[in-house]
C-alpha cells in the first residue's frame, strides 16, 4: 500500500489549529490509516480505497473532520471560463479519454510543490494503475495559448521533454529518456503517439510519458493547467476532482475547461455531490449498534459528508463510495473502533479447515516448487480478451448488468486469457516468465452459473514449447499419484499438432498447447508461450 510523507507544520497550518503530538499519534491510526513514523515529518500508509487521502491536503481535510474541528462537506466553487480543449478523433485508437481544468492564484511554496508532486506520483501508481489507466500532467498556465488540442503525431515529431536541453523525437523519448524507457510499453505498439498541443503548436505533454520543458511548473508559477488522460472518464474525473480538492484547499481558484470530443461537449471539473439514502436499520444491523438517525448524521459530518433530508451528500473527490456499506464503514470509523464492545456470540462451534482449501494450499505449494511465480487476476474480464484475441468461438458466459466499464463486464470462463494479459503487459521485463494462477472460473450450465476452481500454468521464453509444458504437467500428476492421458485435439488458440485435451478416467478436465503465433501477435507478445489449464475440482475428486 502507498505511503505519503507529511510535513507536520504544513499539516497543522492546513488544519488551522495546533494539535498535541499525543492526540495526533492516537487519532491518525483511528482514521483507517497506518501511522508508520511520527516526527517533524509524518509517514502514513494510506489504504487503496481512499485515494483522496494521498495528498497532504486531502489528509488534512479528513483529519480536520475526524477531530471535530471542521465538519460537513468541503464546498468547491468552479468558475466558468472561455478555456477550450479539443480531442482529436485520431487519439481514440491510442489513449481515448481526456479531462482538464484550470487553477489560478495558487501559491506554490516548497510544501505545496512537494505535495503536488507526491499526489501525482501516488495517484499514478495506485488509482492510475501505474499510468496505464490514468496519467496526469500539470503545466504553467501562463505559457499556454488556448485552445489546446489532444491529438497524435508521428514518431519523428520533436519537442523538448521536461528537464532536457534539446529536442527529441517521440520515438527517441521512448528509447532514451528515463521515463520513456520506463513506460514505453504503454505506447510502443501504436503508429503515432499522443500529445497535448496549444494553438501555437507548442507541445504541453506526451501522455502518459513526460511533460514538456516549455510548460514546466516552478515556484514562480501562479496558475496551472491540469490535463488527465487515459481509459474511462469515471476514473479520470475522480483523479481530477482529487487534484482540484487539493489545490482548492491551498486557496487556488478553480476554473472550468470546455472540452469538445467529436459532437459532444463537456465541462470539467464536475464537482457535483452524489446522493445516497441513509439506511438507519441497515447501519445498526451491520455495526451491532443502536444509533439514531441524528447520531449517524453527526458521525457522517465528521467524515466530511453533508446531510440533506434522508440522504447523505458524498464529496465529488470520494472515489470509494459505491454502496451503502461504504457509508456504514465511515460511520464505524467516526464512532471509533475502540468504542465497540466485544461480545461472545451465543452459539457453540468448532472451527476446522475446509478440506478443499487444504487441497488448494497443497497444490499451490507444489506448483511453486516448479519455480513458477503466482499471479492473480480479476474474475471480471471482457469478451474480446476471452474470445476475439484468442481466436475462439464465442460461447454463453455470465455478463454483468450495468457494468461500469467494458474492460470488466463479464465473468471469466478460463484463466488462460489472464496469463496472456500478464505476458502482454510485462514484455519489458526479462525472460523466462514462467507463471501460474489458481482461481475461480464461471460457466453457465442448464441456465445456472457454475463456479469452479482452475489451475493454469504458462511458460514464456525464447525456447518455450509444448514438451516443456507437458513435463511440468507430468510432474504435477506424478506428485499427486494420478494417472492421466493427453488426447490430441485441435484448439484454435494453439498451434496445430501441438495441442491436446487433458483426460482423467476418460473425462476431459483441461487442455494443453503451444500458443499460435497469430494469438501472440494479437496480444503483442514477442516470445513463444505454452500453457495448460485444468479443473482442480475434478482433480480433487481423485486425490
């Protein structure tokens, strides 16, 4: 989990009150954070569900309410403006979404600059999935001529990257610049690369790699232009709102930017509070308390919400509130975990390990012994990864209703696609990459969703082949004392003649094969891959 470093004097100035060190050391861990060190600088571990607390300002805002110094919603004012930005249709194939805003009259002292750099870095790493989903650019507004355009340019296009003295081509930045080498895997498969350019054709940034030296932010900077690019407007707007909140607390004046995307036009930032009904009975049932509606409201105000009738108003910068259980969690934090009284339940039970879980633990240790590295993917994926990229015929799968993103809208029916995705995003690391995953898969049988646990093993290096993968499979079943067979059977994702079905007692329980070159190309993988996948529920029946 990410940690942030906070200057204690800066924190107290933002809170607006002197607070005893003993109180700070006692209260900070009660906010749902971990206090790692305390002194003139405070180091705090922030849990992934609170990206708004990755900034010093956001942390101060939360602590201010928790200590009952200032409660309720922190209100932002976004001023209308004539600033305009355009999203070129060309960029839709590369990095399709963008949002932006302007902040004026911001005093960028040393503490403010450090905080701004820190929250960018932490948001990139966590909320932004290491810049893949969200990348942030912050620029000196006074150096920019509007309107600005988010577009793409050929690889030989040149500009001066941040902290460089001379121009570099876009391709040269990916090959030679420190940040370019680190993040080139996010762009290198495209023919053109994304850029923000102003009306004088000056480059602002090359997302998600590097800003331009032209718009460099310094201590003399008074106004900022913020651009955020990536995939999924929801995530981009959340990141923008977190940054806007931080800068507003630093007394920055927020101005909107009108973004034209094709035939649609949007105004950012959108600081509108979401509403959710307060469920008193549900809250008390979950917490085992007997709180009144007024008591719950007061606790929520301390967590920086507002109350409107029976609804709670959720701050625009809170990216973690998705269900009423999230509201209940904040009530519990404000109530104080130390105030809950432990009770012995009026039941008698004897605990024991689930036999199947014990079996899975044995399997995990066995496979790790083959010098394989375990990975974990989401059980949610998408139809393109499951079928199109694997050249497999579509079949009936469990789909999500009202999915928030097309990237995660179905339940996976196998693990192999997760391994391929892992290989595709790790091509910049050294080989061999020999990995495995154990996890749930879901298939539809007789109109009902059936859950199973599968094991998938993949080997990837310049000499990876069917034979090596089969040797691992042989050792796996030998250690379990189970006899198995491989029946030659074609599968479109495998090379013809190098694939088969894994059989136990005449029943197919999995498959093995060497991935077809076309499939490797679909995933932008430059090394051979061999994979097998088996149903562990069927293996368990025979142990």
